[in-house]
C-alpha cells in the first residue's frame, strides 16, 4: 500500500481456484469501497463475482488513496 497497491484478500480462500493468471478483474467504485471497509465485489470479466476484503487502518487507506506514501507525504507538506 506504500506504493499505491491495494492488498486484497479473498473473503473465501477457495475462490483462488476460480482465478486464472490471465483473468481481468473489474472493481466498480473502488475508492468508495476501500474507504467504507465493506466487502469489495470483484467481477472476473466473463466469469464469477468474488468478494474481497482489506485489513488497512484508516491511515493506510488515506495513504493508499493518495497514490502511495510519497504522494501522501507530498500532499501533507
């Protein structure tokens, strides 16, 4: 998250078996989903809808939504 990469964890670990390396994942309204802390719907293009979560603190969410730690520090100065 320090580099602006959202660490998601699948709500159901068995869903890993439903993913392929070439899958395209689509997440609608990502910024709001991350902010809310609610489970995030992940649509596999042409496939199932999965649910994921993150375990970020409020500060980590703020850093992530700024685009990473460097951008967050820049914006605070």
